């Protein structure tokens, strides 16, 4: 890793840590990960003229959040997969109930 990339990494880690510490108001469940990633991207450009992708900003935020013991940013694919699994389980449960009890007439 070159000196410039080490410096960039160090600066971005510092900005992410500061952002997380400023955002910590005691309500961990209310941390808006999307908002923090956008703020990190803006601050990195404003302070150091670094351009970050959303993925890179999320990675720096996750490192800062992990250091403070906060939940990490949920990955969109995992969230979609878990929602599909929940819907599938609910559908199978409903089908099992109908099969066991038989159709209900009103």
C-alpha cells in the first residue's frame, strides 16, 4: 500500500469515526445507515476531495460502527433474502393450516 493510500485510508477512518460519534445520541436503533453513508461521502469530498462510492462509504461506516458496538449496515441482498424466506414460511404455514383443518366455511 502506498503512502498516499495509507493516508487516504487513515483520513476516511477518522471521518467515519467522527461521524458515528456525532450521530450517537443513545438511540442505536434509530441510526440511519443510508443517511450516514451519504454524509460520509459528502464530508470526505468536502474535507479531503476524496470521491467515495456508496459501497466504500458503507465499509468505512461499518468499521466505525463495529468499533462502537453498533449494528452494522444490513446488506440489501440479505434483507431481500430474509424477506423472501419469511413470506415463504408464512405461505407454507397457511397452506399447512388449511390442509390440516380443511377449508373453513363461513
